[in-house]
């Protein structure tokens, strides 16, 4: 899938503990709020003989666009927690407040509300928690609210004992609805079908992808797929297209499925790294973000696969600036109102040792986007920045490229990596091939018109 594509680093932060989950808030008026979860295995004071403990920390940030020389991300809260394996915001406000869920190493599902203090500061406050079982880690969670339905708010949570748990939320507290043994080993991931929330999917270290219908009970799955050859660790239901499901595995493959036929995937895309997380774009139904552990972060174009072409999804862009396991990634709904800054040709990373918020420090900043990558097409052929025009757009839809009036998609993203404990905020600007071709044709027609006018003027002078 050709076109003009750029990724630009905006800010990089050191989370001190290993970072494994990032989520932008999907609730209106809070789209600029970012949560980052961390996980650290800590040895006891007696060394190897002591039982290690798992500690964590959740960071809360606010994104602001205040000019190219000001770091856009500001830490507004840091809170010690049990080690965090996954975190996700509820897609709708609960009691008029955003709600964040966290799956923790203590075996608990913890919920926090985002509130405003009397001083005007925003922060997370504990609402409720529920232990899904003893001697196990809560590994993942998903909300039933993926399409904005708040009539029956439920959470699905998977754990290290291979179980899937359904919990309901009411009157500010969690209630266990059902729990069943779904996989022989760790159940790495669980997810709702956003189109029919009585359907649940799970993936485990037993290499199996399973479906469950809560109306008939969990005595047996509605399907069991062994198409992945290694542990299944990522599942996401497409909120824009009914029946469409994306799955990822340690086998380094992303599979797209039509839920009406789980015997054969729509497409299979090799990404060169275990696919730990997958996220469909909040607006564009064919864009898929993948966190690929040993092989960075990639944005896939899934349009042709969704239309039944059967081929692998082309990679539109890759973010390659992390130096460790690529774990957490998410799209923001923030509107990017300003064009991306141009990079100086000889810019070097700027190092800062300034501590921010007590815990978090800026590792290096890139207010002038000195860590740009620009991708021309699938083959990985990079093009000079001067060829790619700046663009202004909103994540909510295409904008116009002032250089050529070509519709451009501009997105704000966040990603994190594990052992180097880094959080990156970056933007992606993409002008599709057809838009580039249309803009080029319009430009050429305009140039030809000017040339024809010049020739007509010359002929008129000769006639005189």
C-alpha cells in the first residue's frame, strides 16, 4: 500500500519500572489523558532464596499542545500498585466519570475513577476491586462497552490459572458473575465481541483461540482454533465492522477473522515479532496497530483483507525507536491541530537529567521531531523528509494537506517498552496513494494550464 507516511517522536519518558501497558482515555473531554502501567519483579532481601515480589506503578499524564519547544506530556499523578499486567479505560463514563480498570499481579481487578480535585487537579481514586482467585495473576481485561453501550457494563478478565472471569459493575462495586477453566496454561488474553457482548473470546499459552457464548454457559466453547502455532496473546474486536476480529500470537502472526467462519482466517500477516497487543483505530475501520515485542510497533492497512482479498495486510508505518520488548500501544482520539514540525538535518538527541514529578524523568525530548522516520511504501524504502509535505489533520477524520490538498490522516499514539522502561509519545501522518495521485494530477493540470496560458500570450504578441 503505497502513499506518504511519517512517524515522528514527540517525547520519550523513563518510567523507572518496566512499562507494559498504555491507554489513552476514550471518554470525551478526557481524550488527552494517558495512563501507563508498569511491572517489576523484585528479589527479596535474602537474594535467590527469597520469594520475589511483583511491584508496579500507574502513571497518569496530560497531553497539551503548547508549541513545538514545550514537551507535550505532563505527569499529573504517580501511584504505587501491585504489578500491572493490563489496563483499559471503560469506553463510556460511569456516574459521569471516566473509569480505569487494571489487571494486577495480586490477582485483583482494580477500578479507579478519574476525578477533579478542589485545586483543579485531575487524578485517579480507588473505586473498587475484586480478587479473581488466589495464587494467580490477573493477565488481561476488556470492557463490554466498546461501541458506547452503557446499559450493562461488564468486564472480562483472564488469569494465569487459565481461567476466564466475567464480572459485572453496579452501584460502584464489582460482582463475580462466572468463572471457568478455559485454557490448559496461562490465559493471556480475553475480549468481548463489541457487537454481541454475550460472546467472549480467549487466547492461551496452549496455542488455542476459543469463543464462548455466555447465554449457553461455558461448559464448552463455541469454537476452538489451533491456527496459531504458539501462545495467543492478543485479541481485539473491531468496533466499526461487525464480526471482524484481530488476533496476535507469539508465532509472530496477525490473523483477521470473520466471526461467522472461524475455520479459516481472512488474512495472515507475518510481523517478525510476537504480537502482544492489537488495537483497531478509534475511527478508521481498516487501520490496526500492533505491538510486536522483539520487532517494534507497526500500523497495518487491512482494507483489502477485510474485503476478502486473502493476502497479508501491508505495513503502512513502523515506529522503531524503542530498544526493548514492545508491549503497550494505543491510539489517541486527540485532534492534532498543528502541522508536524520540520526537523533540522543535523539535530541530535537532547538529554535531560531533570526529574519530573518525583518519579518520572525525561530521558530525551524531540520537540523538533529529530527522530523522524518516513516510509514510502511496503518495501521499506525511505524517502527524504523534504519530499513529504507537512499536514494538518484530526484523528477523527481526514484533513487537507496544505501542500497538495490531499486528504491526510494524522494520529497521536503512545507506546511503551519493557526492559528499558520507556514511554514514547509520537505522531503518524499518512497520505494514501490515491490521494497523492489525485493531488499530483491536479498540480500537473494546473501547471499545464499556466504553460498553455504563457504560450497563448506569446502567440498573441507575435500576431501583433
